[in-house]
């Protein structure tokens, strides 16, 4: 599912190498609506980790992302994860 949202970059983390085949980078977008601000974490993966480099904290951007979810089972307990996987960022 593809979505887009506009907000201000609140924070940007360093790239984390999770495994030999997977790396990710997270950033938080501040989205203000009706005098209330939500801080939403987004994820960049693999070759997309660098697309945030040309933007800075406090900058207004439009983020294009996919909503993804998966189920993980460990020791008989099921956990559901969701990610907002970014594939494009533009100056708003």
C-alpha cells in the first residue's frame, strides 16, 4: 500500500547494519494537525538509506512510503510488526 504525508523532519538516525544482507535507517517526522503534533517514525532500507542525506532537521518534506506488516512467532508467541518503508522524499 503506497501513501504520502507531509511533515517536518524531527530527527534522523545513523544507518544500522542489521545483518550481512540488511541495513536500515530511521527518521522521525513531526506532523501537526489541529494544534496537536504526532511524531511518526519512518524506515529507510537497503539502497534507500542515503536518500535522507540531502535533508535536515526542521525541513518540511513530503514522504512517500509503503505500509508493511508481518507476523513473527517466537517460543509459541505471535507478535505483529508494522513498518512505514520510505521509497521517496521530496522538498514540500
